C-alpha cells in the first residue's frame, strides 16, 4: 500500500486518490492549428522514465483537489508532493536522474 500526502489534508492511503498522468504537460496554445498527428501526440504520448517522475494526483475521497507528486517509478517511493502552479522541487544529488525505459 502506498501512502500519499495531500498538500491540504496530510498523509492518506492511496485508495483515496486517483492518478492523473504526467505532470507539467503544457496545453497547446492553438489546439485548432494542430494536425491529427500532433493532437494525438499531445493526448496519448507521455514520458515513460525509470526513476523520479512528476505525476498529477486527485484527492478524490478527501478535499477533491489536484496536486503533483514526484514518485520514483522503480521503488514507488514518493519523493516530493507540491501544489499545482508550484515548480517541481529540486531533489538534490541523492536522487538519480531519470533514465528512459527500454
């Protein structure tokens, strides 16, 4: 069982949350100008790294707010939690850089 810390409600069991995909994916400035291929890439293609990965989570059973978390995809360890709009926290030299999955 994974423990997530909601920035507003504190530590809670993972069953209270819903995964929202990769964090910090910018919405296209002019979506009507995208080709079908570019639109499909925006909707469906995301990074798939091993190591620290920024994700969006919703506290669906609690405050119902969205937040971001950096989770190590190899160990499931949550390295940082932060509110939307805040920059991704620097994790220091102790955390290895993400490596692309094969």
